[in-house]
C-alpha cells in the first residue's frame, strides 16, 4: 500500500458518516445495535469548528492547565454527540431495570444521556470514529461486503 492509499480517507464519509455495528451485542429481539458516525478528525469541518469554539471559550483554563477531567469530559461528549454521532439503529434499553427492553429513538439528548451512562460504549465509539482505516474506501468496501 502506498502513501496515498494508506493515508487518504474518503472525505464524504468523514463528513457524512458511516455505520458501525456492534457485532458483540445482540438485543433480545436478535438485532445488532448500529451507530452512524462521522470521522473525529480535523478533516470534518463540523468537528473542527466545535473544537475551535471550545478552545476559544476555554482558552484561559487550558493555558493555566486547570482543565479537569470532570469539566472536560461532558464538554467532549457534547462535541461527540453534536458533530460525530449522527444516528443509530436497533438501540434497545431497559431504562427501568424491569427486564423489558424498549427501542430508543435517536435524538441528541438521548445520545448524550446514553453516552454518559455507558461510558465504555462512548469510549469504544470514540475510538472507532478516530480510526483512519474506518474511513478509507478499501476498508469500508470490505466491511460492506461482509455485512
């Protein structure tokens, strides 16, 4: 693989997103949860603008090195929900803990709530959204053929 094919992402996928199915999870009805995500990278103009706004708004805290994880975490999760996580499918949850799952419709508010409650899912999705390989034509084509 040459430099260009190694490091060149599909710019449309970076902005408009692609689906990531969590194959290790099966809902009670047998479906697999999927998340449509844009790339978490400077090539994504919405993400870049959101990060620049945060840097501007929080410049003093960043410069003084007083930004705590407690403050930064919800801000970064908000950027993720607003600019990276675009949709989901087959997301079922048991919000009452009764053993009865209900389908959760996608909304930014519900996405933020779910990502806050399921931090390991959030971190998994962030990792996938950052990977160049997930947004290269060859890899996306190979994944599509497997599905």
